[in-house]
């Protein structure tokens, strides 16, 4: 043992944005954003929530695409090199699209700056823009631009497999900034794949949703500034963008690495285009059988369980553990702390305040980091409980909070929307992840509970977790009075006829509970979904667990999935 160095529905709808998005596994705890506390907190993510403006801004100059030319996919200077793929097959164009989008379009890749040293390193990045229909079902209604970034395969040309497209989660995560930031995690894969990131529609530079002049304000503001794009930021539309991207990259099949929400996108793609699925990894998978409210309830239970495991560790390890001697005492102590912060937020050295909601999300964000987050959480709780200051917890809340990000970007340089008539309002901020998260979630989900149903779910969520229930329950009203109807209750990921898809799920995941991984593998199909179980804490296991790394790399590089029932311990 060692020592420690009254609810109104519209108000709930507004505060619901202080929820957590399903993003990619966190890699960093270095963020130190300035400015006032924001109005939102996401469901996941450390460094990828940080704006890396240099790469995004590079998309405004020297990149683009040709529409209407005679060249096809992968042709011309800077083409994808499809002719050198291992086991290559001719790419088939997405069905139903005019030729201007397919055979008449060529991606024009051009060198673009690498991100800052704090968020990635190395050069060799290329950027481009892809034209896609605003509505794939009615492609004559207009177009949007989809921002792309890639790094060419570094190995021998004859060993190149193709492109590997990433989605890092959210919804609302920028792949244009995320891929350069995390490229070092995929160095081995980058020897044989072109690594490709993109901003999903509604995000970053891809027809960005704007819900206020500088930050998220309300659903009414979303309708005012981005009303035309709101019905078309669904995951199913983005999945169709992926198939167009696959074709323009010159690949017969889509090789894909989706993390957290990115697994939902990957599952929807597999359902829509099962014959076009190549080697696909779904890491930290969501549960495709649950609607949005069921998902909130499952998650709050999972994060409470993760907190209980942390509390046991703390009690075993520290003589003066701030959470006490067992999980029950930890619940009482932390709940009392949150009650105090609700009445009187804790001061910090920067003059900002840590309130109860930010504290609850900060605790959860530490848990997302797995056992690596436990010791920092002990120190952060010790600080606020014993000294009354909230510096450490506030930093971790900011690391993951899109509200903080939106506040920080107030007055910063902004970009322009790719939806033509959007010029009537303010330009979209370079990081619009709060607005994108809400817009995509509510465009997808048809859950619009009435007052009685909503309040019942609020009570269930609050009862499920003494520590996190109150903060999580506000998400019930996330889509309250949203101007667009949701597409469906839960995503359809049935993919009969697809190649095997590797589903990687951690048993201690507090954000996408392990049971969701089992259901994802089952829903994909008995001959499609291959579940790899990883006995580990935290949200996501690649590239942290050696066994998971070995299994994923073997599948992506050699095409051999692990045996069914494989468990990494």
C-alpha cells in the first residue's frame, strides 16, 4: 500500500449536448484549452477532439477533384496506384449515380501540410476533395464536397494491398485531422496500405453543419444555418459516400478500420454493399440492436461498473484512497462531491470552474483510458476532495469536451460551407464537432420520446448509476424538438454475403459495452462477424494490447481472421 502524492424539457434539451460522443480510443491527456467552460461534453476522445487547423485549412488551396472529365478512378498524376494491388479486381461504380460522380470524376491529390508536432509528425500527406450527391437517392438535387487526406503506402509497390479507410468515431470526428494525429499507431499497416482519412458529411470540411454563429446553440439554429444539409447527414448517406470513395480510390472492395461510432458506419456500409466489403475491422463496437435511449442506459451501467473496478483498485493500492475502502463508499464520496460541485463549482488556477457535470465526464474520460487512467484519476480526485481545486479534473474534461472546443474557437479563423446557400449565415468553424455530433445523431435516430416516456427513461438512467446517472440522463432530450425526423430506431448491419468482418471488443469498455460487440458480430451474420474478445479495461484495445494488435494486423495484412472464439487475456 502506498500514499497519494426541477426539470424543464427545453432546458434538458439544451443541456443534453453536454453528453459524450462515441469516439476513438484516447491517446493523449495533454490538452490545455483556454476560455470559459463549454456547453457540451462528448462520449469519448482525448486528442482527436483537439483542432489541428493546419491540415484542415490546407484543403482550401491546391486540392480538389475534376468532375466531367474522361478519366476514371485512379488515373492521372497522383493516382491511387490500383494497378499494383495484391489480388486486385476492377472497381465497380456505385449503382444509381450519374457518370459525373463516377467515371467522370478524378481525385486530384496534392501535397498538404502535416499537422503540428503536438498532434502528429512526419510528412508525405496528400489532400483532395470528392464530389458527392447531397442526396444519394436523388443525386440531381445538388452536390457536396467531401474532404480527404492520405499517406501512400511506404513498402514495395508490388506488396501494396490497396487503400485502408479510417473512421475514428464520434459521430463528429474529423478524419482529416485524426489520421495524421494517429498515423504512428498504424505504421505497420501503412507499409502495404495507403492510409486514407475523410471528414464525414456534416463534419469539418465536408458540408459542415452549423448550429450557431460560433458554437452549438440550438436545434433552431441548426435549421437556420444548415437546414438544407440536416436531412442528409445520416450514417447511411455517409456509407454511400464511402462506396463512391472506394471506387474513386481504384479499389474493388473497401478495406476499412472503424472505431466506436465508426463501427456503426462500417456495419451500415456492409449491409448496403456486402459484396464490396474487403478486409474490415470494427473496433470498440456499438450495439446495433439498441435504440439511442437503450444505448444510454447500457452505457451508464458500463461506466458505473468501470468506476467500481477502479474503486477496488484504489482501495487495494493506496492507504489514503480518496474514494474509500470499497465501491459503495466510493459511490457515496463521489456523489457527495458532485452534489457540492453542483451547488458551488470548484475553482481552478485559470479562473475557470469545475461543475458537477464536467467532473462526472472527466471521471469517465479517465476510465476510458483503461488502467493507464487510474493513477491520474486518483490524483485528480484527491486534489478536488482534499484541496478543493479542480485543475486536474477540468483538464481531462476539456480534453474530451466539444463544448470546450467550441468555446475555444470563438473568434478563431473559420471556413466556408460547401452547401451553396449556406453563405447567408456565418461560416462554419474549423472544428464543428458539437453541431455535427448532434445533427448526425438526430438524423439517424427516430427516438423522439414524449414527456412521460422521457422522464421515465431519465429516472431509469439516474437509478442505474449513482455517480454518472444525472449527467448521462440529459441525453434523453438530445433530439427534443429536432427539425428533422430520424431515419430509424437502430442501424441495420445484416451483411449476408460479405467477407469476414473482424469485430474487436474489450470486456471492460465503459463507453461501448462488451455485450454490444457480441451483438454486432451476431447481427452481421453467422458467416460474417468474427468476434475477438480482449480482456482489458478502457475504450478500445488497438494499439494498446499486444494480442489484439497481432490479430488485427494478421487479418488486415494477410487476410486471415482469428479463429472464432479467440480471446486475448
